[in-house]
C-alpha cells in the first residue's frame, strides 16, 4: 500500500476542525499551507474563521460586562 498520496494528518479536514475548536484563528496557517485547498477556499475559510472569532469576542466582552455589573450591584 502506497502512502505517498495520503495527506498528512494535520492537512485532513477533521484535524482542521478540531484545531479550530481548540485554538481558534491560530489554526489559519494550517489552512494556508494546505495543498488541497485552492486560493478561493483559503480566503473563504479565513473570512469565516475571522468573522466567527469577532462575533465570539464581542459576546465574551458583553458577558464580562454583565458579570461585572452584577457583582458591583451585589457588593
């Protein structure tokens, strides 16, 4: 069995999904060096990841403000 055609484990889709869930936008270099993706796909994945990161960051900031306000009222 010839394994020269199999992509490395870090280029497989499952690996990219797991790395996104664990480290977020820090997985983008793996997308850009992945030989299986074309330039349009890389740009699309980058845009989706950055948009998701922006939305989640905004939600985190709002949540932290609510927690701070709650504890200021409590004390």
